[in-house]
C-alpha cells in the first residue's frame, strides 16, 4: 500500500468532490507501477503492521510500519505508527524522514512518481514541496515545486503552484521550459521521442463555464511541433500517438522534421 500523507488525503478528497460536482462519470484511480525488487510489503496478521518479506516468505524487515510501498530500485516509502512517512532502503535503514511519494493529480488518474533516470520525486510532509533524490536517498534537486513528476529523456514536468501551469526542468533542477502549459488529461506530461503532450490551457474545466482545453505536442525547447487542437492525447511510441479529435480516436504520426533526443 502506498503511503499518502495528510495533505494529500485532503487534496484527493477535494479533487473527488470537485470531480463529482462537474458530473464526471469516470472514477479516479491510482496508476501504480509494479513492484521492482525482491522484497514485498506484507501486513502481519497478528500485529496489523507492515514489514517486508523476501521470495521465501522470510521477514527481512520486521513488521513495524503502519503502511509501506513495495521497493522501487532499493527504496520504499513507509509510514510509522505516529503517521510520519520516511524513505528506507532494503535493509530497513531510514534514508530520509518526513517525506512521502509525489503523486501527480491529472483527472481522472493520480499517478505515483517512480525512480526514473536515477532520480525520484518526493514530497516533504512539512512544507508540501516536491524535490528529487538519487538512488541513495540524497537530495539532488531541493524541494521547491508544488508538483513534479518523473524524468523522461532528461526532463521532468513541474508546477510552481497547485493546479498551476506546467513546465519542465533538467536533471540539475534548471528550468528548461517555462511553466506556461496546461496539464495533459488522464496522465502526467512526459517526453517521448523528443515530444511531450501538453495543453494550450487546462484540459479539464474548473467550472462548467470554462472552455475545454486543447492538447498538442511541444519539443524540448517548448515550441509547438504539433498544434494544440486535440481533446486528449498519448505519448508517441514508434512514431505514432493516439489522440482524440472531434470525439473520435485517431492515430497521428510523428513529424519527420521533429528532432529526437
């Protein structure tokens, strides 16, 4: 079970309430990656606490946590009995105290960031800010973002304020693409084959009076390569991407002149 802090629980509650008021039929779901590693989080029936077992069912980390995520590249998030979260390694050593998983809310999904390209986005419980640690649990990019997601092709999406516009940083934390784009509907914006699907404005209206957004594709310099005219869209794979146009799902091809990484 992935640890979710108090602030995030409140955010999810408000998000679900807003979603219901808008009359949405879809049910928000967490998009969680499968476990990566030999240890698995297991709840001890006798104590009700969570620990970690190896493939043989032997306890490697004794059950002493209220909850815990499965290991991802040797790191896991746990919540102790007082409700504080921490980052631990596969020996049960605490690498960082007071941090929790960074979850990107993009209705109707909420996607937990995983370690990607050697960096993991984490949210500091006290400040609510998101930064990035390396595989050893050391801060590489200090926590200063309202939201941030995984690195793909050397860039990661970020927001400077809650529900604000989206930009991209590099692995040193430098802003490469200014935060001025709308969020991508249904999943976080990531770069694939040199392009990222982003919105001209928000794709999900905050009220029934707001016009729907339009989605297009930008390059690594933040320039529109495919004009924003779609209601939704997926990342490119093998030169093709599914998009929604006039309530129809169509497949578009990657422009020949668009530079890849």
